[in-house]
C-alpha cells in the first residue's frame, strides 16, 4: 500500500499566516504540521509516500523534507496541484504514483493521538473497495457525517444542518485503484470543487465501503481555533512521537 498526503490549497482561513507560507508548514508544537500525517503513515508501515502540494510555496516542502531522510525514508515523491480543485482533484494527481496499488490518503492538516495500524491491517485484507475512519465529535455539522442504521453505513452527508449521527469522517481514507475512475466521473460541487464525499458515497452505493472508529483524539488544523487546539493536544500527549 502506498501513502498520499494532500497538502495543497491556499489556506485562506489562516490569513495572514498563510500569505507567506503553505498552511501545512506552520508549526504544531515542536514540528511542522506536515510531519504529523507523514509519521501517521510510517507508523502504519506505509513508507512509499507522495506529497501533493500547491500554491506559491510548494518548493518549501522540498527544502524542508528533501528525500525524507529525517523520517528514515529512502525517498519522498512530490507533485503539484494547480489552483484549488478540491480534495478529489488533488488525489487524482496521484494516479501515476499509485500504479494500480491500494492507497492510504491523509489530509495534511489532520492530526491523531494514536495510530491507524489496525485500520490499515484490516484494509489490506479487503479484496477491493475503500475504508474510511470515523470519530465521534461534539459538532458534527462542521464535517462530513456518516449516516448509519443497524450497523450499516448508508451515506455520508457533508455539513448537514441536522446530523443523523455525531460520527464525523476524518481526513484519512483508503482506496483501491478504482478511485481514479470514480474521480473522473465527478462533477464540481457548488464550491467549484471535486468533493471527496462524492467519492466515498460512490463506494457506499457499490457496497464497497467499510469503516473503523478512531481511538484517541483527532483534530484538523485549518482554522485558528483548530490550529490552537492541535498545538495544545500535541503538547499534552506527544502525538505521533517518532523518537
């Protein structure tokens, strides 16, 4: 299985900080934000990794991480997303890198307390399809929310006004190679982007989606509030400590 870290976008919700750097290079406690998703993949045994970046500061990733020696990697792959076409659009750039293998995709501003080892091991045993990871949250209306009835995942609703559950879809996804064919069928949403929720719902309709519930805390870091929360949580727990 290969790993893809999506670290593009302009990070406008974090202006003026992101006027001079990519959001994913901002510090979270004692490391750049991008280090945490990379470490999540490595801890799960995924060491063939691509970074999808974009914006005006993409070259800073190369200067920071080089070929991944600091992580114990032999190399890191990079590709560039022009504009802001959405998460699914960014993922489409990894098709050549994936080369028909299953992939684990993680958003570059997602941090978790523990690991995804169990979820990755279970997904490796799947013959095909996809897997998402869910987490109970107090404010599900901010996220894509899983609608589950009698243990069956029915659909994912993006930012629902009246959520059917408090289970948010976190930014870690596992897909087989058919994900790229699905992306090619998508139409832009009202935001003008190709939405990852549409990808996940396509797998659900095919009966090819499984799910896990995350243990420990999870947060994104794409707003000032969540960036502060990420710093506090990491400082208290040492999340993804690779030492």
